[in-house]
C-alpha cells in the first residue's frame, strides 16, 4: 500500500478515485469505466509531475525520508551480483547499521559499503535506523583497506541521519572512528564512488562519502546537521525546520552548484519510492559512467584527484 506525504494530498485523492473505479470495474455490473480510469490516471500523473517540479527543500527532505524509499540493500541487491557480505570490525562486534562486502558490478569485482536504515519495524531496529556505532565505521575501514590491498574499486551508499549519538558509542570512541574512516577514504589508491540515496547526515555520512566522486539521488538531502537539529540550535525551536532546510542548501541542485557533489541521479516521477527498480537502474548507469573515468589511473593519481576535489570545494564562490 502506497504511503503519501502531507504535500501529496491532491495526488492521493486522484489515485484513490482511480482505485475506486478499478474496484467498481472488477466487480462487474456491465459498467464500462476504462475511459474514466484512463482520464483520471493521466490527471494524477500530470498533478504528480507538476508537484515534483517545484518541491521546497523541506519537501525534498520529506521525500528523502520516505518509508518506502529504496535503501542501501536495495541498491546492492539491484546492482551487485555474486554479493558476499562481510561482518565485524575484528575488535568489538558486528554493527548492522553499516552493511558491506564484495561482489561484482557490471561484471567487475568491487567492494561495497553502505548505511542501511531498514524497511519495516523489525529491520529498522536491526539496523539501528542506519545510525552506526564505532564498530560500524571500523568495519567500513576494514573493508576499504581490503579493497585497497586487492585493487578493488569501492562503492558506498549513503543513507543516515547521522552517527549514533548514544553514550555507549561515545565510550567506544565514536569521533575517532568517524575521523579514521574519513582518513581511510582519502588514502585509498583505488577509485571510490559514493551515492547519497536518501539522507546524508553529518560526519556519520562523510565517514564513507569522502570519495573521488560523490553522486546524489535527485530528491536526497546532504547536510552537516538535520534541519530539525539546526532549528533547535539556531532558533531553539525544532518547528522552524522548514526555515532551516531552506537556508542550509541541503538539496542536490544546491550542492551541485556549490561543488559539494559531482552529479545528480534523476529519479522516477514522484520520487524513487514510486519506482525503486528504475531508481536503482539509473544509479547503476551513473556509477558505471564515473567509474570508467578512472580507468588506467595509477593509485597516486587517484589519491591526488580525490584530494584536489575536496580542497576545491568553495573556492569558486
């Protein structure tokens, strides 16, 4: 059953009428409703397209958090063949907020790391809503170092509100683990492509997103703090999250203009949650294109290109 966001009310009403007419037609009675159904479906598609052409930053944030939006595992299962998950940080425990392993992308061996939010109550609890503890980042470090050792490109899928802020995470060195993971990204001699699929929140995101190329789904968001968190700090009022979202430049078009990301992956009409397979396929095409641009580059050149990319952010403003 499709879940609608608050600003999609007009589309929800039209699609509800379509479903009602389809149900009436299925019940028989000799009434021909196909023309009415087709007319309403066209009207709903046009309304959806018009709505999504002019989303506000806050509305984009809502789309990025949609419960039916594809997450890291959806992209991994859709793009990676022969995927073999690897677990544990070899120091404390397994953290399922970060998933990763080895597999093949378009026939070529790769290492994959991603933040998984989960798709229902049980999986969200299992993956801690995508908020990793230090052991999760140490696992990411272990996988990236493995990839570097064997010359495997690294693909990372970003989807987190931020690193887990609990006392246990702080006791085990959360800040140091995030910093070490970021440093590992910068030191890789293999190409690394990061894709922000939903939320890219704070250091919890950048720890596995300091890549040669950072791509972003059209309706994803990427920021140093959530709009609610920024509103609480700036105005002491989380209700001003809409104002914060507008001023923080968290959307893909803003971040592309600022040079924080390198490309936007277009989503299906109405967002990735309406057609996850199409969204995953579009992401695959973009990843393949950017990976090809690093073919033949030696490790030193790959490191230098990555360093220059991040040092250049903000220079042209």
